[in-house]
């Protein structure tokens, strides 16, 4: 059987790019290792991430950006789904938050909740792996039927009081959508100590967004792989040169003014 290719992430290794790091606290970075590297490489090879600093893409916000992301391409294949599941479980295992009790039930999480719609698929994968309940959170309450924002609650169940819920998102940019979902869960009585995402750009505003959430227990954003992981793999695959990597890091430091400053609007 062909041995799976991995990347040496240590300083001085061939293709190593110094982190040039995301702002402190932007979101807990993925630890160096094969899970984050393998998922970053798969994301690049599937076209889920397009790194084009010399030909920026216009985002829905109206800003020109050097990175375009479509995480649905990662989840399209069995290999991609396995990498997402394994990467998320690895991050939780680092924190000792995956171990089932003697009856096979997860002893830490009462439910996994995905953000609609992008966080639903990874949340289902994780809920199955953790042997726990699954919910998902809409961006707003439905205007028909039971008019619920949190789907998966049983008939007559209006509160999640006493339940510890793991929030799952596919991608963190400013963190606004995930924070809104966390707020909905917290207001229903749940404890939401973590938001686990496949990827984060590492914007400084992400941490600020989560710091403003209500509730007695802070919600901490953690991720499987980061922009630095992605850039390192892109350099290793010769998809970017050092100048292009630096352009993307400058964008991360000031994303909404980058296009204007570089006259790339």
C-alpha cells in the first residue's frame, strides 16, 4: 500500500515558511502535525481554496480579496470527509474532550450543533463520531411551522438548560455567524464552551467577536487548520512564491483595506 505523503512542518525543513503569525488570540491555532497539514493540502488540491494575490476575487461584501474559499469541495469526497472528521477529533483529543464513558456515551458533550448551512455536514460527522445528539442553528427563526431557530429539539422541548453543546462551523472569518449561533444556543440555556471550525483566516477581530458573547462560560474558537498551514502547503506545492505569501499575510493584517491600498478594487 502506498504510504501517505506528509509534510515536515519543523523549522529548517524543505519548503518551511516561517509562520509570520496570525495576531495573538485570533483563534487557537491548529497544532503542527499531520492532521492540519493533510487537510490543508487536500483543500488546495481540490480547489476549495484559491490563493490569487495577483488577481484578487470580489467577495460578496464588495471587497477584493486574495483568497477565495469553498469548503464544500472538501466535503465532496470520502477522503475529504474523513480528513475533516479526523482533524476535528484530533483537536478535541488534544483537550481530552472525546472519551466515551463505559456505556459508550460521550461523557463531555451532550450535543453537537452545526451552523446552517455550512456547519451542518461537519457537525453530523462529528456527532456520529462522538456518539452524541445533533442539532443545527439557523441564521434566524423560521417564519412558518414551529418557527424555530434551533432545529432538532423534540416536540415541547424549549430549553437546553444543563446541556453542554459543541458548536461546529466550517470556516471562521470575522466569527459573526458562529457567534450568532452560539448566542442562540446560550439564550436557550446551553453551555457552549467551544466553537470548532475546520479553518480560520486568523483575523484579529474573530477573538473580539467571541469575547462579546453572553453567558458565564466563555466560548473559545479553535480550528483544525489555519491560513499559515495553508500558505506553508501552498509553498511546498509551489503554488505560491515568497512574495505572494507575504502579500496574503499583509491582507490578513488589514483585510478590508488591502484591496483599496493595493489598488485592486
